[in-house]
C-alpha cells in the first residue's frame, strides 16, 4: 500500500523522532517571529486578491459579508441574517508557488447550502502559498479566533475543505484537540508525506522499466527523458477510452501504479491513462529549498516493495532514494509538510474519488490504518465516489456528506461509509456506487462514464 514504506521508516526511526520532538519543541515560536507587524498587510513579496463577494439573499434577507486582512492573510466571513450560532471554516487547496494570496468561498454548492441552513462560514487565504500545511493550519485557526473576537463565539466550529485543505484539516484536528467539532475533508491528502512517496514511485519505477535513468531529474526531464520513457513503455498513445497501447513493461508500470494508489478498484486502468502524463510533470527535484517550495525532498522509497515484480525485477533495479530532508520527514512538530498521526479529536466524514491520481485513493487507506492504530476508527467515516478527476464531486454528493456529518455531530449517530482497507470490497465491481450521484452519471458529467453504470 502507498504508505507502507513511510510508516515503516517511522517505526524504525522512532527513537530519532522522539529526539526531534524534544529538540524541536521550540520550533513553533519561529513561525510567530515571521509575523513582525500587526498583520494588516501581506508578508513581503505577497499580494492579496480578494474581490468583493456579493451577499446572498437567504430567507428574504441578505447575508453579511466581511472581507479584510488579518494575520497577513486575506479572509472572507459570511453570516446569514438568521444565524444558527455555528461556524464552518473552509480550507482551500494548493495554490502553487504564486505570490498572490486568495481566499475562496466553499464549493460544490456548499456556500448556498450552509447559509440556507443557518451556518456562518469563514475562509482564509493563509499567509503564504506553496505546499505549506503549517500556514494553513495556523491561518485557519487564527481566523476562527478572529471570528470569535469580532462576531461572536460560535456554539460549534466545523472544518471543510479540499485537497491540501484536507491535509490542513487532518493536522488541525490533532494540533488543536477539542477546538473543532466536526470535519469534512474532500479529496484530502490524509496520508500526509506518503503522497510524495507516490510521486517518487511513479517516476523511479517508470525510469527503471524503460531503462532511462533520470534521477535527480535533469532540466530537460520532461522534454527528453519522459518522451523516451513513454515510447519505450507504449504510453505515448494511451488514452482512457482508446485501445491499450502499452507493452508488457508499460502494463507493469500501470499495475504497480494501481497497487500504490489504492489497489485493484473500478476504473483503475482508465484512470491510469488519464493521469499518466501528469505524474511525470509533478515530480521534479528542483524548485526551491524549503519543503513548502519543494516537498519532494521528503520523499523516500527505501523500504518500498513493488508489485507485480515481473517481467522486470523492479525491486532489484529501481533506484532507492532516502529522504533528502530526513529531519522534517520524521519530526512530529507542525512543519511546512507535517505528519498526521491518525488521532482525530472530532467526527470526520471524508469523500474521495476512486480514480484520482493527483491525490490518490490510498490517502484514505493510509488515514484509516493510522486512525485504527490509535483506536479512533469510530470517529472516521469514508466514502468513495466513482470519478477520476481530482475533487470531482457533485453538489448532491458534497451536500449529503455535509448533512450526514452535521447529524452525526448533533446526535452522535455515526453515518454509513465505505470500507476502504478491505481489498476485496474495494475491488468489487460495484464499489463506490453507494454514495456516487447517479444523476451525474446519467448526465455524463466529468469522467463518470469511465465507470460502468451502477446497478
């Protein structure tokens, strides 16, 4: 499974991690030291884009929208006229390495839904971009505290968000135990640093199978090495709906990628064809010094065993890579790319697309195993959606998940979910049908038709 090597490394080096926990106990104040002004302006080098958001009319009355700068981050707060006293913190996804900070409203129809149900919501741009989970965790909590001071202390505070925002949610529940009352991560990086291992795996295995060594990646990786790899493995003409152009080595790469991204499951081969080019483009070994700028420096495949291991003995021939930044890899501190231990402190209901290979389904499996290890499986419900793009959810899917989460928090009645770690269940032909929107399939939305119709 995707996170096996990462978790094994952690166990083998637990003593080192414990030492780091003591040695880095004073690291958090360094973040605060960055914030050397009153926070009413972005940090040097950044600008904020936060165009006016028009209020919505709910129940005949307009909502109240506030958009300002706090803690060097732009934010949006929206409160309905008939506020029910609860707050939802929205965590946005990865913004790349740009210098423009931008908050966003909840997606998938959730903004309208939340306001109609009486919820206030708030969203931070965070104070910096990049793959910076620490900034998201601190910025979201900072804004929630600001809401308490400037609006009112909410009865309950929820989190919801997508992609990297799911990573922020997973760590926030552990960073601030008891502060948040429920969470809805969607397409989230709940397997933390193991996502980076997956990107490394794909490129190193492809290089080994094609006999094109290219690590560390040269500057012409995408224009020189990758085209040769694709031709050698029969990937160049492969499409989700066309004929299978792969040769036996290309099929081995596909099968290894499927196993590393969640195992046999409906739509897996079509999803591989959809994502095969992107996975080369996302894994480069240059781009900056910090983990937020170049998160791949935390990746490793030292202890990974790849299957299937024929016709090429990949386990014997693949290049093995140790984490370049082992200290951040092992540290339990709130680093830029931190660990999620698997200790949620509030109900979590997650959604994930089966065919997503940007943030693969194995992220859910890694989180489920870690949560089970800490005896907290009762706090997590996970749902699989039959689609192949990243964060491809319909308003019906997101809305049903939100309603079920709220009911769970209020009544204590745990909603239904899908088993994510049972290989036989995941491989079943109808897996993911229970919570997937049949209307979206009927309409042919997105990548829904890469999957057979559900019974």
